[in-house]
């Protein structure tokens, strides 16, 4: 792959969506006969192992003492949010249909847009806000019984 493909946020975002979809399907099948919290724990171990191998194999490890406390604090908060999200997501998958749980989970798109505008100063155009509104409406419609 050339450098422009590696730096294309659109490509990586699309791949993220594909893997998130596969995650929902695999997770729904995976929580069928196990407690959802244990399933989340097993998934987390897999993520840690795979990411550890990637960081090691690509020599991306950095000296932890050279990372700022601010970075550590925000990564800690992000990790806590991820853990809480995964626990809730797996519990929802245990109780509901993947095709209904996943769209509600994607309401995070709407929440990110609002929080990004409020706290990060991100600017969305009118057409962008229309898209955010459509995502919200679509998620709600898909989740209806």
C-alpha cells in the first residue's frame, strides 16, 4: 500500500465499520452460552494480546516515561469508557437482537458529534448536523420492534 492509503482516515473509518459489524455478529454468537461479562473479559484478553503483538512486531513501543501525564489521564478515561461500553454492549447483545443492539450502540456517533462540538470546538456544517440527525433517526427506527 502507498502512503496515501495508510493516511486515509476514510479507509480506516470504513474498515472500522466493517470490523464493528463483524464484532456484533461474532459477539452475539459468542455470548449465547456464557455470561456477558466473562465474554467481554475474554474479548478484552484477545484485544490486548493482538495489540501487544502488533506494537511489538512493528516496533511502535515508546518509552512510557516520555508520555505526558495528561496523555495517561485521557487514555485512562478512554479505557474506562471502552470497558464500560463493552460491558454494556455484550449485556445488550445477550438480551437482544444484534440487528437492533448495534444501531443503538451507534448512537455514539450522535453523542460524539455533540460532545466534539461542545468540548473540542469541532465545527460541523448544517449538512453534517442533518447527517447526525439522520443517524439518530435511523438508529431509533431500526431498533423498533
